[in-house]
C-alpha cells in the first residue's frame, strides 16, 4: 500500500502565523481506517504515530484545503483537538501519518473509540 506520508518532525503547538488554514477531522465520520503506534523502541520520540485513511468526502475536503494552502500553514485538528500546524508542501491525499504529542494524545485517545 502506498502511503502519502505527512511527517511533522517539529511539532508546533498552535499556529505560528495568523494566516494558518485549518481542517478539523472527525474520527467517527472522516476516518475509514485508523492505526495507532503507541510504542516503538527503535524510534523513540515524544509522540505517538497515527496512520489514517480518510473517507471519500474527507479526502475531497483535505485535497481542496491543502491545494489552496500550498506554501502556507495548515492546522490539523482531530475531534476538536489541535494536533499540529505545519507548512503544506503538496496536495494531501486519502492516506497520511501524523505524529501526535503525548500530552495531546492522553486527551485525544479516548475520543477515537467513540
């Protein structure tokens, strides 16, 4: 399976610029598949890795928003929790990975099972 990898090596908490776009995804309606890597001793870092496959409707929304924001900041929220803000370098597709800071994951994880 070919994944478009959305890697955020430097996670920023909150938007650093006033022109950041936003997308809020709902795990209940926008995700068709969700995989969560909670621990990997070979790659220690202070974040959890989440691989997501979006529904067709959410994919269309993600593509439209990311296309409009190439070269600009995009804030990703899941279930209302701001996960990260990063610069968009290309149009994002239906599959991506995101690193979630552990401090946010503690609050976000319970919302993923609903």
